[in-house]
C-alpha cells in the first residue's frame, strides 16, 4: 500500500498543534504597535480569507540521522466563526474541512473519510486561532501571546498554549502589511515531540466572498467513513 506522509493521523495531529497573527494597514497601526496588537487588529478585520500554501513538515534532528522533511501544497480558505478548508493538491489529494460542527478529512487515494466533532479536536490549536470569533481576549484562556522581533519583513507573535502538557509547544505567526489590509504570511508550529510544521502562505485575499458550498462536505459514495 502506498505510504502517505500526510496521513489521516498526521492531518488530525496538525489540527491539534497549534495558528495565526497579522499585519494591518500602515496608516491604521501606530508605529509602536507590536505583534500582539496586530493580531487583535487582524481578528477584527479578517472575517474570511483565502491563500495558496506550502507546508514543510520536518522531524527533529537525532545523532547519526539526517532530518526528514516532506513538502506538500494546496489551497487554504477560512471564514469566521468555525469554518476552514485545506485542499492538499500535492503530493497527494486530500481535503481537511471544518464546517462549524464537524471536522472532515478526505483522503482521495484511499477513498477514506474521517469525521470528528470540532469541539473535541480544536481547542488550544492553531485552527482555533483561525476560526475563533473576532475578539482576541476570547483566546487568552487557551493561549499566552507575546510579541517577537520583526524579521524578514514580517511582524511576529508567539502563541503558547496555556496547557503545557498538550501536543503543541508553540506557534509562531508571521504577518505582512499590504495595501489592502493584513495578510497571513507564515505559520510555524513546534510540537511537543520536536516536529516542526512550517506553512507559508501566498496570494492572500482578505475578506473574499466565499459561498456556503466552500465549507460543505458530503462523503463520496462508497467511501469508508470513520468516526473515532
């Protein structure tokens, strides 16, 4: 059987690992604003978003071993509150979709669908940062936020889960200031086992009009549906 690096387990684990911060229009943000201030601005402004993404998942370095890194790419869309969609196109076709109630993972090659309640799998994760309401204070029960120095032309903020015994160690979010508003540029997730998931976003669109069908999912006929 073909081995999928971005397996069902990996995909669900990613959701349990940690997202998001922002940049805002230069005219609207004071010079002294830090990454946390920008994150708050972004959450107020970004009702929805769309971008292309590239993801590199790397294993921790070990003595005598060369670290492994696997790259995938696709399209990302989200809409507050509670909806997002990752369409993986390379190297394998998969869809990871949250419709507000259920988290769906569809592996096309395996003809397999996994369905789990969002309330059970999101929590203190990067996905929670994407899908939360527009108030940063609502997330402070689950995350501690701290500004990081500007680097690579991006503003950075670190989100650390309050529950330190979870699967995520920290999430670094990089944001770019553009002429049209805040752009999500980078999401860097470190898990408790030392694995790193680096997502780079491009062609970001702020507040696109996304039809309801974007976040609707129905298992294909004949698919094996798993409900853990």
